[in-house]
């Protein structure tokens, strides 16, 4: 698999990673054995970057990855986790003492002395402007609790503020065929600064897999059921904030471009990989086969100019009016 660099972290990773939210919670039930099978399939397919968070299943995702690491040593994996969503979302919670406690818990869950990468998990906007927060993160590096730090963001403005910080190694942001705004400024500024870009929600919560229609239902414990209007967290995390029926229309418009040698999901992942400045894409998976198919997108040819133009036109005509200015 092609490797790309986190310059400020001093690490190279495969361009397709694995998002591990599904292994924790909020996507329906994933058994422990299924979770380990997903991890095995991803790594066997060339994945070297795993993204998790302390809040996914209240540590379950981290613990499962920790077990996998113990049983599969020597794979050269980079594990990124996130912190900050297990407490009320006030800027006052983002202190050095809390950072130490949160990272100590993640280190224990993952079974490591030093976290490869820790990210602030979509904190309040005021956090990005607070020098004390980034001084505290620098302290975590000095204390060798973490090898580097980054941020996960909801908005492009948050991303741009973070990129200007000299210690920020990565920005994790929603980027996919129905969320284009980061292409305008975030990716170019990150590339200029040597900040890695982790593209999350790459399939718009599965919408871009092409497997759903108007009759699809989701379990009660799946955020695609309980957070469609932002009832539990930012609505942009669910279907990228796109109205479900409108998203289906966009997918149907793009579907004729896919052809027989790739899936709709692979087409959507390849579109992200073809954007200059992207370091790694982190699709989730609920089965081992999904993990293998996602990883295979790394080996597909880049999209043609005609295909790229069709994605742009679909976004501009159907999606842009609804989502572009919101995040």
C-alpha cells in the first residue's frame, strides 16, 4: 500500500487506515471476535494506521485494539486515539491534569507506554485559541506520555486555527464526496505547514457505500438512527450532515460512473485519496470483508478527469447549498 508522511510526527502510514468507532459503540452490535477479525483483515490488507477514541464504547475500542497489539506485535502500526469527550464540553475541562489522567487511561487501555498520537476530540472552539491548552499538550510530549498530538475538528475554521500551532502534527476532518469545503483552504494550508490530514467520515456514515435506500433501517443504538438531527452530538457526524434522501439522490447520480471493477465505496475512497494534501483516510468497517474491500481502494487507479468533474458537479448542484457554509 502507498505510504504517506506525517511530517511533524516523523511517521509514514498506509493511505487507507481503519476508523475504530464501530468497534466501540453507536453502530449497532459488533462482537469482540468480529472486532478482532476486522482488525486482522485490515492489517493483513496493508493498513498501518488505526484511529480510535477513549469515548468509543467508553474505552472498549481502545481495549480491543490493545489486545490486538499484544497478539500481533511487530506490524509497525500507528495508533491514534482521541480525548476530551468523556466530560462536559466546557473549555475549562481542557487542563494539563485532565490530559494526564485521560492519556494515562488510554495508555492503559492500549497497553502502551507512549501513545503514538493523541487528538483533542472535537473540543469547543475556544479551546483552539487557548495557549495553555497547547502548552499542556507540549508537556505531554516532554513527559513521553504521547509521541505527538493533533486535533479532530468539526469546522474548517477550527482546522485552520490548529494548523497555525507549531506543535500540531495532524488535523482530522470530515472530507468526502459530499463534503468538499476542506479542499478550499484547509488541505493547502496543512500541506504548506507539514500537518497531516486524516480524512474521517469518508463514506458519509455509509451513505456513499451505495448499499442504502429509502427502506433501509438502522438499529436503535446506531447513531444513523438516533442522531439524524443532531440529538446527541454534531449532526455533521451523521451522514456528513446531508439530508438522507438528498444523499441517496447524489449517490444514484454517481453510481453509473463506478463500473464493474470497483464498488461505490471504493470509488468514494479513491476520490479522497486523489485530493492533494490527504495523508490517510479512515473508513470504518463492521465486517472483515468490508475492511478488506476498503483497503483495496488504495490499489485502484486515480479517478479520471471526467469522474472528478462529475463528483464536483453533483456536489455543487445537489449538496453545496445544504452543507457548504455550515462547517
